[in-house]
C-alpha cells in the first residue's frame, strides 16, 4: 500500500506568508482552499492539501507570478533542520546531494535528480502529485527556491546558466528574468536549473565538518522518526481497509497482536487506530458477536504459546511482556489454555519437535 506524499508545515508556511504579503489573510486563504484552521496544528500535510492551498493562493491574489515570488522569498526557516546541514556542507554539489538524501523532511511530493555534463549540471525536479494534479505554480516555486538556496549557501549572487520548465509560461517574462537572471525556456522535456560545475565544486564559505556530522545525526534521527510514523500510518490504513471490508475481527486481531508489548491495549485505543469512536466500534463488535476481551485473550494465548514452544525466554519474562502482573496469573492462564503448567507444556512441545526431527532424519524404509 503506497501512502500519499506529505509536506512539512515549514513549506506550508511559505505559501501562507507569500499570500499574506499580497494582502490575503491566512483565514481567507484557508477558507478558499476548503481547509480548516485546525489543520495548521498538524505536523505534516497530505500533498493534496498544499496543492489546494497553491490553487487558492493564485485565485485569491490573482497573481500569475505567485509561485515565483513565493519560491524567491524562501529562507533558512523554510528548510527546517535541513538548512543547517546544507549550510555546513563543503560544496554546493554536496549540498544538493544532501537535499536528495533528506528531502522528505521538507516534502516528499517530488524528487531531485542531478544530470552531469562536461561544464555544467542540471538540477532536475520531478514532482510527485497526489490525487490532484500539481499546480504549475508549485513547480515554479521549487525552482526559484533552488536558485535562492544556492545563493544563500554560497554567499554569492549565483546566476544559473539556464532554467527551463516542462509547462507553459504562466506570467510575464520579466518576472522570470528577475528571479533567475538567465535565459528561461518553457514546454521543455523537464523542469530544471543548469549550474556550472565550477560553481557546484567551489568550497562553501561556512563549510564545517564537525557541525556537518552533528547536523547529519539530527537529520537522520528526524528521518527515522518520520519513517516510523509513515509505517504506523500504513498499518492504520491497512486496519481501516480490513474494517471497511467487513473484516473487523481480523483487523482487531492484527492490531491487538501488534500492541502486546508489556501493556494491555484497550478498546478505546483500538477505536482510535481504526478511525472510529469507541461507541461506534462497540456497536459494530456487538453486531458481529465479537468481544474485545475475548479477542485479547486469544492474542495473548497465541503469543504465549508461540514463545513457550519456540523460544527459551524465561517464563516470567513472557508473562510480563503479555501484561500479566504476577507469574501466578500467567501460570493459571496457560493451565486454562493447555491443561498444563507453562514449564511442563514447554517441555512437551520440545519433546514432540525432537521426535519429529528424529523421524524426518530416518530413512524412509525405517519409518515404515
């Protein structure tokens, strides 16, 4: 299951700030985009949200050059933690490589590609849209931001050799010349910026290897956290899909099994994971003859018996991991499930496996 691309709120702030500079309030822009003000409290937005915001901004400002102006107005705050990492990079070329590595921290609604040439390299942008087609102003903002970023980290009035877009021209040519200060072409094979190799390989004024290592560690940690949240979102989406298909029992079994990590999951937590209210979940479970406590007991039984049969973990550790406060309570549960004490049942399972292995190792004639 592929999740929709998302964008950081720092990039959302770029659009909001550019619109405010033209007299469009945040409230007006959000209302025009059909996005609630409470959405600003989110950590990231789905890519379709910001596409709606771009479209609304162009509509409200009636400015054909809105994307260029928004991209040209970016600063270090618009790249969050990635800004510091880029600033301490040794060269502009390596800074662009870092953008490719950590771009998800800003947005995974597209990717950058470097196309090397003898004298210059193209920095190409490939958008990844969601359900909605990208606004062309988004593309213009990204390329403008690339050039502004290059000037920022080099501390120079860097001028690209050329800029081109795969889309038609949106505003007056004068606006493009003001931002890029070079020739600009439209309706080309790709959207990108051509930068001389000499500029890409010149040492940056604030290069600092020690700071770079520290910023790398911070960026890697944030990227790992973002990946974990993405995996959690995928799991929730799978659960929601199972629930929507009427496979509520299976969805709950999958979720409960994943939560057994020392604390017992609750029905309220399960409801949130499925995107339901607890009352709605209770009603659906009752309609299907399901008991949350019964499903929880099944999950604990399966996990306990698997651990007893296939691991050498101490009995007390297994019980504690499954939420049993006392070994005696865990012992009684295993007796209820198997008719035997945990240690005795484990020995019996090991004996059965040893006998099966011996039988498989015997010649077929001897087995008969």
